[in-house]
């Protein structure tokens, strides 16, 4: 029997797509072709995953945080695109709070003969494999368990860690000296450490002789500029906000001693290149599902009664779950994870 054309779907943000990497590689090991379906906010990450032959970008109105209005003509055109691909097996990857059934319906309308997903809701005729998993399972394991239920396994020697294709060549910051990366932004505001806290950290690190690259998306340039400026003019701090694509950020992270970040996509990108992570982990979602995967890391947060709220904007004054964590606590965690290099006498 010929190897199948497999479509894997993960129509969420870049970090979510990166966590699907082991599942993609398992499917690729048993497929003649792999198509990865992502949303617009996950397209950069999709382009970095090993094992992907074709990248298909389409917004999911039932997943995207700011979806465009649903138009029948667009849905019909999308179903036609799917049908033209002649997919043999479709794997709908979701988080615990997302439904795979809207996409499963569209895939069924496109004539896909075998569809699998994790679904709490009754799927009727929409799924051929209705997989079940326990709630507190890491997202990378959750996705991998689904493709295994469909008959795909990682190739021998693949340990299931996160991976990206080889990072592009970039000019090393700080003339090749060791450096840290601080990424103050997050796609969800409730998951970010306060700008003032990030600024305090950058100033403290520069004062101890550490080099610090401050990174962010193009829309975060004012944020990264403010955080970097907290150290006053310093050759040890570089504001790289808006200056890197996701692929270039992977190269920057690959060369860094560690990353300091909230629970957002770059934490998973660092894991994919093997860089240790200090994560200011706002417990809006469970750490057991979203912590950095198979890379040295430290999670810093305060226990709060509203943990698990899934809020996008924190409704509690002072955002205590992460903003109560001090810059000194992060410096101490960094010293445990990646001690400051000794200076030769």
C-alpha cells in the first residue's frame, strides 16, 4: 500500500505550531507527503518545522483570537483547495480548550477519507479516530499521542524534542561574547512580565557584566526600546526589537546562554534550538501543559487563587502572579541555570 499524503492542522500561534513539531516528524516518517495547515499567526513557525513538504495558511474562525467575519465564499474556496490536494489522512491538532470538529467537517466535505482528532464532544461521522488523552499532558506529547493513534511513529533515534530547520547565518551580537536574550512581550498580555520589571532586569544584568539582547516583534519596538533604555546607554545592551524574523530569532537564541521570557512562543523556539529558558510563567494555563519542552528551564511565578483563569488581560490589579516576581529573583535563577562566566585575572 502506498504511503499516504498526510495533512496536519495546527491553526494557532507560532508557539503552538512549534509544539506540534514532534507530531509532524512522526507523520513525515510514514508519509509520502506532509501538508501542514496553519493560521496566519503560526505561518512563520510552520516554515521552520522539519518534515513539512507544503505549508497551507488559512485562518480558523473558531480558533483565532481576532478572526475575520465568516464568509461562505471563502469557506467554499477553502474546501475546494483541500479537495484538490487529495489528502489521504488528516490529523487535527488542538489544545484542550479547542474543538477539532469545525475543521473536521470541512475536511469531510473535501472528501478526506480518514480524519483523526482529540475530541471531548461527540463527533458523529466527522472523525474516524476519536482519540482520548488525560488533561494534564504536555502539548507536545498530546499531539504526538494523536499521530501515534493514527499509526505514525517517530523514526529511530528521534527523541521527540522540539526542532527547527538549521537557523540562518546572522551577525553575532556583542562581537562574539556570551550574551543573554530578554524577550519582554507576549501575544497574550496576561502572560507577560511588566515592562518595568524587564527594564530592572536588563539594568541589573548589564551592571553585573552580562551582555543582553532585547528582542520583540515589529509591533513591540516601543516596548523593547523602553526596556533596553532602562539600563541607560550601555554597550552591554542591544535593542533588537522588530529586527529579526522568527528564523533569525532562532539563530539569535541558538547562540545565547539563556532566554528570559513570559509564557509565549519564543520560549518554545528556545527549546527547539536547545537554549535554557527562565520563564515568567503566568499560570493562566497549566505549566504542565505549556512549560519549555525537554530543555533546562526555571519557571517563576506566584501562586494565586485565580490560576487557570485563561484570561487574555489580567483583571487583578498589579498582575501579582508574575509581577510580584522581582528582577533579583530572575538574576538568581539565571545564576543557578547559567552562571556568569568567570573573568580571567
